[in-house]
C-alpha cells in the first residue's frame, strides 16, 4: 500500500514530504485530504514533517500523504485504529461516529471568527475535548485552524431563499445536514475528494467551505460565485491512536509533541492570512465573491440558527454558553 500511494503521489506531481525512513526509526505516516501549498493544513503538515525529519533523524521519520492519496477522511480513523496510519487531521465535522461533543463546532453562527474558536479550544472545556475519544482508541493531540466557511452554488446565493431546492454537498455531519435543510436545501454527505467532480457534473449544485479549499480544489471554477457568509468553521483535530502514542519511548513522544506544539502555534497564527490570500486568488482568477450587508447576513442567521435547538442536548448548554461568552 505504501509503494502504491508513493507512486500515485508522484504521478500526481504533488509536493509531498516523503522521507526515506531508516531501519530502527519510528515511522509516522500522516494522511490528509487537502492540497499542500497555500493551505493552512497542508503547510502545517509539511512543516511538521520537515522538522521531525530534521530534528529526530535516527529516531523518527514522517511521511505525509496529502490530497486523499492514502485515505479519505471517512476511512482514515478506522485505518488509524488498525495501525495502518499514525497521524491525521480531519476536520472536526468528521468525528461523528466517535463523539457528538464536536457538534458544537458545526452549529452555524456559533463562533464569530477563528480567534473565538481558538479561545474556546484553549479553555478547560475545549482542552477536555482532546481526551473525549480515548475510550474509542483515539487521542486528540492539538487543534489546527483553517477558517470560516462560505457558501457557493451554481446560482447566485444572496438570501437563504436562493438555496431553496438546491442540492448541497456537506461533510459527514448531521448538524450540517440539518443546517442545509433549514435553508430548504437537499444535503448530501460526500468525501472531500469527490466534491469537484460532483459540482462539475451537477450531482450537487452547491457546497460550503473555507477559502483555502474553494481555491485549493478549484471549486470556484464550477460554481456561479462565492457568497461571503462566514456562517461556520472548519477546524481540525490532529489525532492519533492511544495505542500508538503509548507505544512510543518517552523521549521520542516528548520531542515529537514539543515539535507539534511549536508548529501548531506558528501555523495557527497564520491561518487567517492564508485564507485571505486564497480569497484574493479566487477574485484574481475572475470569480465572483459576493459580500452581504448586515441585514442580508442576518437573514442567513435567522434561517440557520434554529438548528441549535436540535443539537443542544448532544452538545450541552454549558458548552454553548461557554462558546457564546467568548464572542461577547
Ligand atoms: C471538507 O471535507 O470539505 C474539509 O474537511 C476538507 C479539509 O480537510 O479541509
């Protein structure tokens, strides 16, 4: 499998950090789904691999498989529990089979911006989420930021009524299904690697995503335009298996976690800027970016926010209150 993925990655010409691992080194395979350049997760993954391979040479070796070349997000957590891959950073929307607590991050208009997400994650309630799936064999290590989601479709979307009757791709999250139903859309859960083709062929009419994914996977080419709603977040959990982490020698584990912490602090502080650069690249490519007045945006809030009521029991009112207190 490793050599197949290697060949595929090379054939695709992706700039992938594939290290030649020496005998005796702990091999850390990191599988993710996005592009590598100009992407908050792609840049962070490459930096992490470069630092591990430099500073832990002889002890550990990291290989990064981007662009869903090894696993898509629907498969990677199962593969991790089997020991076939050691690190992943799926969006928080993709943990539905393991925990309902992450649903807070999918509730529309819960967080004003990525700084609010950061502050919530840094709180005791946020940090507790890292350990929330230990019983299921998964250990969260840290959160990596991307940014706020925007809406797009094959028709202009200025008001929620424009979404009526359209089919939307969503990540594998029931909250996102409910959110699209709340605006009269028909949601369809779909792997990230399939979205471009589905939009191009009209299998779905629209989608929601961050600027770096809309640009990185060229969704803007097969959409009428992008509406700047900032209605939700895409953020990531850097995750491994409890068993694998426990199997490491203490010095290897500590050095790896220290490097991860430093890479996280550095790259999280840049995620907003990276997304703004992607937004500009979309405009420069000639695509339409539609901004909303305060009143126009409020119509999206009014249409989507009732979804909170459906999920407040899963998430916990205390968590919702804690998140809201940060916005104020
Ligand atoms: C998506 O599926 O749209 C995103 O989770 C992809 C990603 O990892 O940013």
